[in-house]
């Protein structure tokens, strides 16, 4: 009878352990993250876990790098290749392991004790032995709520990682446009440098002929020196901005020799509707969804603590003892219960209640901050668009007319070469400011994408055919400059 009771208890424990056991899935919820990112921005993400697919992804990255790098390609490379993002994916494995752990039953505890007689009885010494097996039965009731807490935390982790991916995509896109604008402005700075060099050369010859004051010569030389410094400054900025993009795409060695297009994308003809961005952002931002799951996890933890505040230990077991004196085995159950006399979990409950209120306030604050962020990004986008249009429609054509008129006056010997060069420099400076405004527009677009938690894909980002002669006059030296340089 005794052995059968012990056998039944051990069988019950084994069944409980089997029910509670579960393997840890290797994908750890990553397919959900992949689907989420594909829905939001349409790009692919990959978790490098030592599979054959890793090689195919690496080959795809190198293939994109051999072509002219577009903003979409830069984002895709970063999402596939960024090692900081790969490290973040491991948090999914940690959270998945916590979910599995929350569903496991605690292991039974086996206890054995041996007591030896201090003197022999009947010519020999006997040993008193005792064995017991204990199981925490409270764990059976706590397990469902514990799994809910871990599941909410797992969902929070998936959303947090998804939000990190979206933030990286927006950061890469902004870095791309900043670098492309710098390289485009470098050509304009070099054009200005060539113009001031021509002016300084002419001024030097005139000064030698005695027809130009030393002050005027020095001024022209100063303009040229400043133009050369501007070229060096923008070259230094390009080095820093290019390396920033390399870091975001996690490129090194020969992979850093990628090429960019010559020009920024022009302003789209039409803008997407921006009336309901606030409500869209609040409903689809992943960070606010993650904050909501955090609040839910804390609420489940509070319920768990309150429900079992008076019973935190409930161990049931079976033990058997061999009584040497009587020569019999004594077997039976035993129960261990903690008496909640001093600690009734009041401090732990108060702590979790404070954490819950804190989480709720953070969720409310985040919602307000997101609305403000969306309004700011939207207004900056529209302001940048208006500035670009004004430069394109008003400032650049006006500067072109000034250069054309100055060329006519110069040909008629009504103005000097310096006035013509000044008109051309002013035109180039206006072109540089146009590029800066266009850069600000595209970075503002990236910020709007980040603010709404996805990508506004209604605008085509392909360059429009350049309008002549406005863009040409803003980015290339005119014939008047070439004629002056020949003099």
C-alpha cells in the first residue's frame, strides 16, 4: 500500500511536469515582426540565426551595393545588415524564453535523511531512514495568470522591436538625403570657387597693370580664399555624413565604395492628405501599442499578487520513514502552508499599484507627445514644401534673369566683369539654398513617416524631369562664366 501511494504521487508529479514542459521556439515571434514591418513600410527584415538564408541575404546586400544607391535600397540594406538591430532581435528570444518559463511547473523536491544509532542493539547498529517528495501545488493555480503577464510582455517586446526597426528606417532615409544634398552642394561650392578664382586672377592682372586698387585686389582674393574654405568644409561634412550612413547600414571594407545619384529627388507634384495624421499615429504607432501592453502586463501582475496575497506557499508531499525500534515503515502525506501573519504582500501590492499608475500616466503622456510630434512634422513638411516651391518658381528664375541681363550689359561694356561674376555667384548661392530647402523637405518627409508609425507611400520619390533653364542655372556654370574664365 505504501509503495503504491508513493508510486501514484510520483506519477502525478511526472504528468504535471510533462504538461508544464515546452520547448522554446527558435523563431521567437519574429514572423510577427516581419509581417508588421512589411505592412507598415513594405521592406524585408531578417534575423541572422546561422541558417542558409543568411548567405542569400548577404549576397542580396552586395548586389544592391553594386548599383547606384537609392534611398529605398539604403533602408533595405540597413534593415538586413545592421548588427545593432540583429542584437535587438535577441530580445525576442529572451522574451519568448520568459513565456515558456512562465508556463512551466516548478520541479518537485526530493528529500532524504539518514539517522544512525549511537549504540548497537542486539549486536548490530540500525539506520533510521526517511524519504519525502514535495510539490508546490499553489504553482498550479498561479501558472495561468503568470503566463498572461509573460504573454503581454512578449507582445510588448515584439512591438518595441518593430518600433526600433521603423525608427532605423526613418533615420537611414534622413541620413541618405543629407549626404546626397551635401554632395550636390559640393559641386556648387566648387563652381563658386572657380568663379572667385577667375575673378582673383583678373584682379591680379589689372592690379599689375595699375588699373585696380590694392584694396579691390585683396577683396577678390579674400572672396576666393573663403570659397576654398567652403569647399573644404563641405568635403569634411560629406566624410562624416557618409560614415554615418555606413554605420547605419553596417558596412565596412570594400562595401563602403557605393555610389549615389547626382541629384536629390525633385519636389512631388502633389502631397498626400495630411488631415488625419494625428488619429492615424495614435492608432498605429508601435511604441504606444507597446506601452499599452506594458500597462496590461502590470495589471495582470497586480491581479496575481492580490489574488494570492494570503497564500504564497502551498506545498503538498508524501514521506516515508523506517522506524527502527518497531521495525515498521511509516508513510503518509504532509502539507506546508505559510501563515500570513506579518507579511500580507501589502508592500508589494502598493509597489505594483504605483507602477500601474505610472504606466498609465506614461501611456497618456506618450499619446499627447505623439500628437504634438505629428503636428510639428506635418507643419514642417508643408513649410519646407512652400519654401522649395518659392525657390523653384520665383527665386531661381529671378536669379537667372539677373545673370542674363548682366551678361548683356557686360557684352555692351556697360558693367565690369566683377558685377557679372557677382550675379553668377548670387545665382549659385540661390541654387545652394534651393538644395538645402529640398533636403529639408525630404528629411521632413522621413520625420512624418516616423511620426505616424509607417510610411506615406502615396508620393512617388522619382526625380521629375528638370525644368530648363532654372535647375541648370542653379547647379551648373553658365556660358557667361565660361566666357569670363577664358578672359
